[in-house]
C-alpha cells in the first residue's frame, strides 16, 4: 500500500513546496529508495548544525486533501465553498483557504459556526482529511449536496473504518485508541457504530481501567461513569467486552497503541485462558498510517543524537505533531512552534507548552556555544516551505554561517 501511495504526485500550490527541504528529501530518497534508513540528515552551517529528521512534513493524505480543496476552489468560482471544519491542523493552510473565500461550517470540536439551513444543493462542501460522521453525511445529503466529489478523507482513516466494520461482522467490540474530541476519532466512532459496539479510550491508564471492567473488578456503573459519552448506545459492559479488537486514531503514538493492545490482550487471556484468548481478542495489528509510523520512527532516531535543543514545527492542535513533541521532550529541551515568526530573536522563542496548553516565551533557548546543535522536525500537516523559513531564521542568528547553497552542494557530494 505504501509504495502505491508514494508513487502518486499531487498538484498543490507551489508556495507550499521548498527549495531546501525538497532537495534534501530528494537526495535521501535517491540513496534510500525503500525509505528504510531512519537516520537524520546533518546540515552543517558551521556555528550552527541542524539535525533534520529523515521523515516529516506533508503525507499522502494531506497532499491529497490540499489538491482536492484547491481544485474545488478553481472549479467553482461563482459558488460558496464550505469546509466542514479545518481541512488539516495547520494554520497556514487553513488561513490561505479562508482568504480564498472558503468558510468553515464547524470548529474543530464540532460546534456549529454556520447553520446547516444556510446550505442548499448548489453549495460546495469539502470533507476534511479526518473524514466526518455518518450523521453529518446524512444532514448534507438531505440538503442535496454531493459529497463524493470533494471528499478528502484520508485513505488510511478509511482503512480504520473498514477494519472496524470487519471486527463488527465478527461480533467484536471495537476499542478505539484516540482523543474523543478529535474530528477523526468522532468520525471513526460514528462509522464503527454502524457495525459494532465501540468505546473510545485515551491512553494506557484508561486501558487499565477497561481491563478491570473486563475482569470484573470494576462494575458496570464504574464503566458508565468513567467512559460517559464515549461508548455506543445500549452498550452493556457485562457482555459487550467478551470479544474485543483495538483500532486507533491514525496519528496516535505507535508505542502507546501497542502497550494498550498488549495490556488488553493479557486481560483477556487472564479471564479466558491462553488457549481461548484468541477467540476473544482480535489481532488487528497496528492501524496507524505509514506516515505517522515513519515520522515517529525518524524521531526516535533523532533521540540517539547529541543536541542542545529540539524544534518541532506544526499546528498547535495537530495530534501527530504533538506526539513528536512528546518524544523529543524525553531527551531535549523542546520548542513547539507553528512557524518561523515564533523565533522572535536570538534570545527569545515563543512556543506552545503541551502540558499547560498555553503559548509561552522562553529566553536563552539558543546556548552560547559553538557549534549549536538543533534537532528539527515537523508534523505531517506542516508545509516544507515553513521548515525552510525556520532554517533561514535560525541560521541568520549566527555570524559566519555557511551559505545554504554551499551546505546543500556538499550534501549532494
């Protein structure tokens, strides 16, 4: 599947492409056609060295969504165009679409911004890469809106839906590892509910609680209280957790999904025995998308490097980007920025703190040493052009930095 998707090229606005990153990726791909080498690329500018992740930036699903969205704008110059919500979690892309007249029907939490009654059969509605719920599809179809033409749902999200359908047909309850308020998880929950019982869990801690419910050490009322609003109608925890399978929001941490899967499997084995366990637990494997896996694997290789700090670029509400930040934070002082404008100067960086959910400013983020070694990566919804600008901004803070063209030429040799 991965090779088929990688062969496709997309027509996206040229200003999302990049002179620096495009050349680096092209050089790496030419020497590693199967993309199995996850070691980073060193861009040595002399007084500052940037250690660039092997994989980052726009994935198949994002480029597909961007291409379809701009195609919708070009093909419908005299019609009002709507997006259900943010197409992807990147402010630069969404701001550009709104400047072109696209309006959002909902915010990222599903709150209505424009009434459904304002739409008619002539309205153009773009379904974002996260997909949408069956309930919303029904509302739009009832208003005569054609959904298929500008549906940008990522094929890897659709793959999760198909896996959930198969689990339901086999009478398994689907355990969805995801953020229950996230658009993708809401869509996956809706599509799963058509075929199976389902419950959304956020992390390993909640998986442990669910295991207690399975083993009978927590009651039905405990389950309904703890997981309120996150399980399907008529869910009976006494009977609906006898056969289970795990799927996930495609941008979650792969390691955590595996921990959750292993923990729940052990609970099933404890209850039903080793021999019978396989009849009660579906081996779904991992349902993360290839780009999420590659980006996380490349970030894990970054953790083997010696560096002074890490900078991760992407939208603050981007799930896949936040997980890259979490990984980098295990070793480096890490700064989560949305673009180069947050590098205020040589001394001060403005960045998003995942723990407080606030934008803060940090001083002396670039140490007074030579060379300064900086880990750099970005999320799957971040344009490479933004990373280019971050590199330009960082190198401008160091006197006698080697010109970028010289660094790229040496890299090619």
